C-alpha cells in the first residue's frame, strides 16, 4: 500500500460545480497537509496548507483533514475554467522543508464553460 | 524573472550520454530539491540539500548525482542516461527549519525540465 493514495481522475465538471478532491494516507505520524496546484507545463504551487486536523478556508477553496480516518479533502466552490489543473495532495510528519514530503499522484481536473 | 530557474527546459538525448540539468534561485532559500514527475507515479524526490555542504539522497537517487555549487545553484547529473530516466524534472526550494507558524515548509518549484532519453 502506498503511503498516499489519490485518484488520478481525470475529473470533468461544468462551470459552477462544487468539486471534491480527496487523498487517503497510511502514516499516522503525518501532521502537515498541503494541496498543490499544477497548471499544464508549469511547476506545482502551494494552494492550501493545514496543520493537524480541521478545516481551512480560503476564498472558494476549503481544505479538510480528518486524522482519525486518515483522509484529506479539497473542496472548490463555484468552479471556474481557470481551476482546470492537476491537484496534488502532499503531506509529511515534519513539514515540507524536511525532505520528507510525500506527494499523491495528482488528480487532473477540467472545468468546462 | 522566475524565482527558480531551470535549464534546459527541454532536452532530447541518447542512451549513454551524460546530462546535466541546472537550477538557480533568487529566493535566498538554503534548501533545494530535485524531483522527478512521471505520469501515474506523481512527484518523487531524487536528492535534496539543506545547505552548500549538505547533500542527501531521496527516494530514487540511483543513477543520479547532484552538485550544490553555491547557495543559489543546484545541478542534477545523469552520468549515463537510460530511457527510463525520461521524465519531467523539477527543482524546488524552501525555507529552512520545521514548518510551523508562518513557515509552512512550502516548496517553490521551477517550471520543469523535460528530458527524453532515446
């Protein structure tokens, strides 16, 4: 079993839809949870960061962490064509700068006008 | 100008050739990383460096070597390229120290170097 599992999709939704992206993990020591967004032909960029459990909201984006279930989610409200990208979850026990950040495979999202 | 610059952006080479991918950064970060991205496999860490005198192997270092020439420069070498090293390679940087408070441990990525080994 991989440490981090993420459905690669692709996922196609109409503009305005609510999108739910998810990852599961097996390492109970993970405390730092991140979502990176990667546009085509670009490097990933940090979208959301959460420490430990709970929710975090930033505009149309909400990140949720359920450590008891080892499950994290990213919700996108009122999705826009500009949200079309690959979304990678990432997590670690010591923060991403420790060289131990584990990435999911990424979910490719397409938002159709 | 990009904060993290990778050269070349695209390279096609033949089996057995030596290849160097270069990365330079203007973010002033001490920590630098090389990742490889393959379809269906995601991002995997090849090597990382916490400062000029510190080099560490990542998950998939076999067949690769690195050099940290300065705080701002970190290069990745393939001594004898093979076809299964065909991939998209990313350099990244981060601040030092454990994540927490204002330091999220965020990685700042370059735009990638696409390498094809024939």
